[in-house]
């Protein structure tokens, strides 16, 4: 868990406001089957496969897979710089992601992405921290980290979690 108390509070607030502002149908499914921000960050460790939704220039939805890493209360994911989803996100940064583990966990997030390692920009502290994490996870030379891949952080405006059995998720 890499989240600060402030980040956990912000995530908990987001989870609460997202659920309370949802439809009665969604609340009836999730309300008694969810977990706290602290519990969520304990469950979302390592690489989590994401279903990433972007939109084409014609307004057509596209879904693809991405390696997701939940760090500091937000999803981080990457793709090849020449991938269609990279073009979609550069032009239209709104995105949705879903991470599901069978019927045991569903994390659904809507937000706006920010590119963390633009080719033509100076390196930021956020990118340096993420890069160190990614190199530790994938290996130092898995990619040309600045030219081959682009990484994003999804800044969520809505997120909900379906987790009916925390003990099953944590193995306790």
C-alpha cells in the first residue's frame, strides 16, 4: 500500500459520493457489498488487468486490455506510443476502466487521463516515482521507457467497488 492518509481519505470520499450519486439499481447491487478505500488498496496490489474504454474520433467506443497498477488511490496504465488507444487518449482524454475478478471483485472507474511521460516534456517527480516502480515490476530494460511506451494516470471523478466477500479476496 503506497497511499498516504490524505490519499485514502480522498479515495474514500470519492467512493462514497460515487455510490450515493448512483442509480437506485446500482446502489441495490453494491451498497452492502463494497469495501473501504483502505481495504481496496490492500486488494489492488501488483498488476491488475484492466478493460480500458476509449472513444474514436467518430464517437465510437473502443475497449482494450491494459496492465493496471493502483498506486496512490488512482489507476496507472501504459501502452505503446503508436497504439490506437494512445491516439484516442491524446485527442479525447476521458476514459473508463474496469477491473474484475470473476464475481468476487469489480472496480469501475470513470475519469480523465493525464500523460505522465510525454516525449517532449521534462521529467516530473510523479513519472520518476512511477518509472522506478515499473522498472522494479517489469525489469529495467523491459522497454525504452521514454520512446516506446506512454503511461497515464486516470484521475477519477467516479468510482465504485463491488466486493461481496472481503475474506475471499484477501485469503483470510
